[in-house]
C-alpha cells in the first residue's frame, strides 16, 4: 500500500501556551489522507478545522507541541526554513474563504505572483497564468482588479492562483463562505474536477453539510478533536439524507438545548476566541434549559472574564440577552407547531408561519411585497416540515422573484437561514438527551 500524502501522529496545538488565555486548540490528532483523496474536515465553527489545515499547509509552524505532521513521509515541523518555504510554494495551494487577493494587483498579476517567488521568467508566468484563467472562465478579466469582480469571480481567481505552481495538495478553507448558491455550486464543481480530472489531493474545511457531496473521507471534528472518521464508499445523492447522516455523527447524545446553544454561540459571538465561545455556550445552554433567568444571564455576559463572565459592555450584554429571549420565544412557537403537526400533519400553519416571518425579518430594513411574503412563508413552512434542506431553503430566499424566489440578497438570505436553523437544529436530527 502506498504511503499517504498526509499523515498526522498525536498532534496537539495550543494558542497562547503557558498564558492565562491558553487554548488547547487541537487534541491528539491522528489521521491519514491518501494521494488523490478528497478529504473534508466537518464540524461547527471554532472546533479546530482551520487550525488543523494551517498546520498541514505549513502556515502554523510551532514546533514545541507534541506530534508529527508528515507530508510525503517528511515531518514538515522539522524542515529548515528554506525547505519549508519550498513546500509552501510547490507542495500546497490554499484557497481562502476571504479570497486574499491583493487589491493593488491585476487579476493576472495576482495569479502570477506565486510563480514570481520561484524566479520564473515573466513571459512564462503570464503564459501559465492566462491558461489557468482561461480554464476558470476568467481570462477576459485578466487586466481587471479584484474590486471589479463579483465574489464568485474572485473565488475563481483564487483557485487559479492556488494552482499556479502546480501543487499536488489543495487546501480549501471554507471556500463557499462568501458565495451565493450558484457560485458555491460552481466552486464545488471546480474542486471535483481538480480531484477527479487532475488527480490532486483535496482537503476542504466546512461546516456546511451540503458541501460534502463529493468528499471521499470525512473527519468529524468537535472541540479540537476528531471524534469520528468515515470513508464515503458511495455518493449520497439525497441532500436531506446526507445532512441528517452527518449531523447525527457530530451531535448524537446532545440535548436540544445544547444543540441550540452550540448553533447560537457561533452566530452571536463571531470574532470571539474559542475559549470565550465555549464559556458562552455553557451558560447559554443553562439559559435555554430555563435553569437561569434573563437577569442572571445578562449579569454573566457583563461580568469580567477573570471572574467567570464574558466581560461585555452592559449595552452589548443586554442586546445579546434580548436576542436570546426572542429566540426562546420563537422556539416555543416552533414547539407548538410541531405539537400540532403530530396531531394533524396536514393542518394549515398560516398564522404561525406569519409570526415566525416577523421574527426572521427583525432588523431587515426593506419591505416584502405580498408576493414575496407568500413565497417566503411557503419556504419557511417547507423547511419546518423538513421537506427541503437548509441549502435549498437559502436558495429560494436568494432566487430572483422572476425565478419564483423571494429575491433577497445572499447576505440577508444567509442570516435568515442561520436564524431559523438555530431553533430547528434539534428538530430535524435524531438526537437523544
């Protein structure tokens, strides 16, 4: 049996090692990724997925922690600086969620830049870059700047740049996070082609179950650990089935309150450290379970971090507590809907769905037409009844009205989808307390 392209042995990683704010980000990671494989690290935000891929990509290079990171049988943690630089340039290409294109450089120059670091002459750099841009339908934009491009176009340029030095390993870190549904699907097709046609090894980081449709190996991650590894022997075509299957692996034996708290923690606490999010999650679980009241929860948010709280400004703490109260009230409405559906699955839900719509649209500055409201309500009801999955729901919100969608912006559609999923996460998956 050939040696794996990537092999990690007992890898541990800490942020702020030895300091009061120390975070044990990765715990005893052991894994293998075959040459030509398509592996995915799947789990919620903050679970260590990106840190793990940065170690594999040679971006994080701390040598003091235990374990080995073997690429082609060599521990890259032990490589001299020059050899590590060569690995970063030739061994791996990285596709970032934020694209990371240099705004002052043209599209062509962004793609040629990695080749310039290798000393490749200008004519050859441009020739190879134009081939890559042509492959991804971007050659007509070669002289444009990143600010002139849409999100999907920037992502295609980012993929072309990752391929510029012909690396055998491609790391895609949440590559769909800033894309609408159409461009996200195109990006997945590109990754599939790079794996199948080119034979490149793909390592993808994601928290979106629908994006795993082409993955051959799935590493389920939770709290810095790989809790399960699964080889997908056959493609799961039904997205709803795949979504349920994946989440069952991560969230088995979790209470509905814990599921909600985990989902909401990363939605409400973006930009906070993993330690802060984990502490928030613990208290939020207590709040959702009714073990502490709104006042005590607000006090916790405001209390200094050293004293066991989060140290938020009073105004911010109050706002978050109010948002949680709104979610809890909406959850009660959802529970009432499911109780009615248990009695009569065909019962109309017009009034209940209208109330949920009002909650989902809180903070939305625009107004929906009557037609948009009907389509919005239909989409919400189908999601509640689990007729469609999360991604399909978001697609309907994004689709133009002319295509029988609601016509919301991708950003707004994503936010509404996240808000609804925060109360549905424990409803659609078979979990047991």
